[in-house]
C-alpha cells in the first residue's frame, strides 16, 4: 500500500512538472518568437490568445508522443470539452444532414413568415474545427438576425484529408437548401458564413453550388479573413505578418499541407513558391499578383521576392493545391460571376490578408456585389473567444455588428 501511495505521488508530481514546464515553455515561446506590431490595440489580449493556443498545442504534442492520438485529433478533442451554450431564446438540436452531423439553432419566437437561414462553417484548417468551437457564435447570429442557423460538423484531416471536409460542407448545405421549408426557412434566403479555413470552405461551397441545376441559389456569403490560395506565399501580407500571432506563415503552410495531403511535409520550399511550375505561375499571375494589392498595404516593408527554382518533387506532393475547392481564388471567371452577394472581412495584421483583398477584386471585376470591412488593428483569429467575457477581443462585437447588419439586409 505504501508503495502504491508513493507511486501515485510520483505520478502526481510528474504531472505537475509537465504542466509547469508546458507553461514555462509557452511563455518563453510567446516572448521570444512572436512579433506584435504597435498598431494592434490590446496586445495583452493577443498574447493571451497565443499563449492558450501554444499551451494546447504543447499538450497535443505530448498526447501524440505518448501514443494516445495524433496531435490534431487531440486539439479537436480539447475544443469538444468546451461547454455548449443554453439559450432561453433558441431551440437547439443536434441532427444529421445526409449523415453529416449538424447543430441547428431556431429562434423560439414564432415568425410571421419564412425565416432566413445561415450555414456556419468553423475554422481550424480542416484539422480541428468543430461545432463546439462555433457554438457561441451560432447562438449570437441566430438571436441577432432572427435566422435559423446550421453549424456543420464536417470530418477532419489527417484521417479525412482534402476534399472530404469541404465536400461534407457541400453535402450538408445542399440538404439544407433542398429541405429548408422543414426548418421554417425560405430556401432563396440562405447565406453561408465562414472564418479562416471556414471562409475557404464557405467560398468553395458557394462556387461548387453556383452551377448546380435544380437547387435554390445561395443568397449571400460572409467570409472572415479567409485563406483563398496556395499559389503565392510571398504576397505583402505573408511577408509583413509572418510572425504575428496567432497564424504564423510557416504554421499556416504546415497545417494547410496536412489538410491537403493527410501527412506532414517540409514546407521550406513552399515558403519561397518553389512548388509552382512556370506554366502555372504565368497562368495564375493574372489573378494572384502583388501588383493588384493597393499601395497602402505595402507600406510596412514589402519587398518583391524572386520565385525560387521549381521543385518537381514538391509540386508532386501538393499539386492538387491549385484545385479551386482548395484555392477558391483560382476559380474561373464563369464561376465567380455566378456567386452571391458577399460580405468580406480582412485584418491588417493577418498573414492571409491579401487573399481577401485579391478576392474582393475578382468578385468586383465579375460584377458580384461586395461589402468590405477592413479591421485596421485586426489579426487572424480576432473572433477567438467570441462570447467569452474573459477571452473576447474588446472591439469584436462592434466589428461583428457589420456582419449582423449584412445578414439582416438579405
């Protein structure tokens, strides 16, 4: 008995030591390797966000090292521990649309007619995003817009790599469009919302469904700092914000490649665009080009960089990256011009800021109405902690009101 008690105490001390080490490591990493520009208000809040993510990431790595599960599966598991919200204003149910898990939010108050619908797609790079991550946001949208909100629980890479997660979103959205009346929704007034990689998925869903016959047309798309292309990783925002939390350039590429391929690859060549053969470089330069970025966004030290010599091996690993379902900015004009009215948020201190700016141009060039809201002190993940008084970024609700106004105008 004494031996077992001693063993238990040693295990407890070991656990405490691991926790202390994780915290110390996170603080060291936070202080030494990140850059928070002076233009970001409330930098302490951003440091807190970054620390939490680093800490969870460290625990996920420990989980993988111990053989428990893949680190991204562990991260998804951490998010599933977040409590789901209960609302006195909403009826909330977990359902399935064509075998895809969804969570549906209905306003309790009776409506005189059909309501709007909003499909919400979580971020997380297709690796760890889930319904739990977006629950607070979905409640807020449903309450403030009197809409029926559907949040999609798509499958995740690396177990289910591209295109499975985004096709799950297409399947669930198609089901909602076909069966909108069952949920009290006008099928001609459904919008899709996504942020970060969720914005990528939302864009891809809209493009995929734009040409489908016999389906109601989507009424709008809301894209919050989306990733939209795997072509040029040296645009001004990739240079300027490469070490601004919470989305470092290298981290973005690593996660993107795991989602695309289902495995980890060395992204050093990607950092310098060595993955693009000359004929594709010339083809897509008409859409992805720093010349199309307004000069005001090049002020913080942008320097044109020569493309690295082409690597056939690297291209072979990630050649599906030019598929518009992965890189929606590379869709053809005849698809773009069929897209619904768009609300787009970009953030100044975001690695993928210029993806959004270039997509805005493509939409406008093809006659698609665009409402653009640029957050001057914004960073990637500014909606992190939405609805949590401790974690929510102080100006988030005021910025998000523009999203609510757009959805209410549809």
